[in-house]
């Protein structure tokens, strides 16, 4: 068994085009149980960044911190800074509802609402005061087109979203998330519950979406990370170990631990 020096780090930084960054971010559960250990990390605009690492490495916990989803977990506490548009969104005075419009999220399992395909997207905008049917139609169509779902559902918009296949349902959830025009889209294992064809369709959607959005994805699938991401970060036991361009992480990483993980020889 290989012994790694977990004090070694290789963390890429950028001088410009950072859409989001964290400083000494720590997440605690149940008092003082520290799940994330002081992670500082920068994310580039209009790029896909993959967070990889074994189960329990903290990658999903870190992802959820970025738009304050850990606030919903009893006993969770987040310290450090999350800087978006020169504001620390970890400040307790921040309007979390408004924050999540700018930093949206797509979860592991598709979770369409028990409403029509149309209403899955329109109801948020209607609840915020948009009554004009033409405007709502436009929002629904544009969002579904961006999520590469429009052609498949345009004739059945009044059908229940619960009748969609897994891949279609996930792309509807993506459409719903981007309908409010966020800057950043967080995706937590968005294809792990899908078949290979649906996974490919979601990946193709992501590649198209990065023209307009900055995407941060958690994935256990090394092939997926290598296919879709521009940058990859390797997490282990709550620490960010290595962060670099995806091509470098998968062909010439700086650390032996990263090389072993991406090649399947970890442990």
C-alpha cells in the first residue's frame, strides 16, 4: 500500500476572469467535526470545473457551500469567505434566495416538480410577478432550447414532467435552473442516476451551456471529468490536494496521489 504525504498541495491560481473564489473555507458538522479544511480555490468564467475524489472526500460538501445549501443541514456551520462579485456570500446578511438565482444548482437525481413541463419553468417567474403569457412562453422556450430539450417536448408542454425519462427530467431541471439566468451552475453528480445515452446528452448540454454559464460539477466518473471539464480539482479527506487544467491532471499531475486516483491505482 502506497503512503502519501497529504501535506503536499498543487493549487492553480488565476490572475483574472475569476467568477467565484473561496478563502479558507471550512465546513463543520455536529459542532466541531470538520468536513472541509480551509479550502482556497478560484473558478474561471465560462469554464467547466470538475471536483473529483473518493466518497467522503468533501467535494459535494464544498460544492453545496458555494450557494449556501449547507444552511439547510442541522448542525452545519461554514466559516471562511465565498467571494462572488466582490461580496462575501457567506455573510449571514446575504439574501440566500437571491443568491441562488445567481448560483443555481442541479442535484444528483432529477427532481422535476409534479407539474406540467411548462409550469416547471414558468411557475417561478409567475410567482415573481410575470403575468404576460407571451413573456412566459419565451422564457420556457429559450430555457428548454438551452438545455437541448425543446425539440423533444415542444408539442407536449402541458404533460406532467413526471412522465419524462430520466435524462429528459434532468435536462428539464437544468432548464429550470438556467431560466432565471444565473452566472454559475453547480451540478452534483448530475448524470450518476442516468443511462449511458442520457449521460452523453447531459454532457453535450453542459458543453453547450458553458458558452453562457460557469459550471462546477462534482463527479465520481473520471471519464466524464476528462471529457467535459476544463479544470479539475482532486479532493481527499476534506482537503484540496491538486487543482489544475484537466489535461494536466489526467496526463501529467504534479502529485503521485492524484496520478494514482485518476488512473484507478489509489489506496
